[in-house]
C-alpha cells in the first residue's frame, strides 16, 4: 500500500483526493491545503487523519511515500523539488512550471533523484479514445500523419474562475494548450519548429491586462514538415468542448467532433439534440483516475511513466513560443 500526501483542494485537487481514496493500492494518508475549513471538511468526509496547512511540514512525515500536487500552477515547481528532495515520489498536475526556467529546475530535481518516480498530468493520453487513435497511428492505419487539429474550449459559465486565475496562469497557451501541444507531439512523434499565433479578447477585455486573449489559435510547422493547428477558447456558450482530428495519407481520425455528455439523443418540442459536458472533470474524469492509477502502479512496480519531466518542459517551451508569436504578430522559429 502506497501512503500518499496530497496538496490542493480546488476543483481538480478535490477530485484527485477522492480518486486516491478509491484506489485499492493507495492510501490517502495526508491532505494539505491553506483553507483550513475546507481541509477539515474534505478530510472528515474521506476519513483522513493527517492534515496540514504547511507543505513543508507534510513532507517531513516519513510515513508518506508519495506526493500528489494539485496546487496553483505557479507553485508546482517548488513543491516538486521539495518533495523529491525529501525522498518522495511525485505526481504533479500540469503545467510543469509557469516559466521555462522553472521547468528546468524541475528537470534538475528529477535528475537528482533518479530512484524516484515523477509523473506529469497529461490526462488525455489516458482517455480510451485518444489511446485508440494513438494505436491506430502507430499501426499505420491512416498512413503518414500530415495534420493534427486540436480544439480546447471552456464554457462561458466558467469565465469568472478563468479571469481570477488569469494573472498567474501563464496565459491561455500554457494554461489550456499544453494538452493540445502534448497530443501533437505524441501523435506525430515530431517537434514543432515554427509557429504563428493570433487571437484576442473578443468578449472579456480583462485578459488584455496579462497580454492574453479569451480566444487564441496557432498554426505550427513540425520538423517532419507535418502541420498542426490548435485553438483554445474560454467563451463556448454550449459547454466544455474538446475535439481532435488527425489527418493521414490513408485516413482521418476524429475524436469528439460532436461534443456530447453521453450517447443519449433527446427528442422533444425543441427538436433533436444531445447534452454536452460542462466541465473538464465531467469529460475526462475516467482519464484523471487512470493517470493516478498509473502513477501508483509505477511506484509499486518500480517502472518509469511514459510521460517525463522533459515532456513538460518541451510543451511549456512551445506554449511560450506560441505566446510570443501572439504578442508580437510574428512568425517565430522554435
């Protein structure tokens, strides 16, 4: 049984804590959060005895084998470094860091602790549909991949949280597009070498204060001459919408091209329609659970995860080149 200390009880963090409680080979040993009221409330619900408001105090506990991090993004790198240096295995939510310099610090911490498992939360790789597409690509079922198109849209109903998070999110390309960039690299086995990005504040001018947009896009050229297009938006009126298309010389794969919460069609006096997921947890809940299960399994079996710290750094580097192009209006070499 792996004893886990968890930090962060925001929406994602609380979901991770509940997932850890449900895993048969994991023991949610301790929880840490600055909000003492919420900390006690969730800990009571999950019957977790050990509670901390200080991360440094939690990682001193020698009974803890691993740390899972779902804190605000700008704290990821320092928590990763402290936990690894304290002899803990580490799982961290994305992004690895909000600057490339922070990512490099995380790399050094991982390199200094080669006997510890480190895993980053790129959960789309654990979605059954996305994994099916990866297997089809690797088996050559669609020929040579020449284009990946990936969309990530948050619902307008979540805009208040996005604005609140805006000052320390790193911008929309880092906050939202890291998943799309990771998929592009994963599906093509290639690296972006040029990017041109555009976008703006079409509904919420608040994002201008951070040189950001509420809807942004980028066209990328890869080092094998394949193309990629990504779009991230915060103003989808219909709900949470993630879709991906992979084009090959012998076929095309589409994932989530019509967003839907389930397979039900509703027929009534308003017409025929499907309901749509309203949050990332609703859409990718099973994927989040699968990635934490993989993290615990890696610790038990002493094997390294497929997703590495270097994937986190590379995705962040590309995201910031997208942001640079967005801010300058120039074609940027990566």
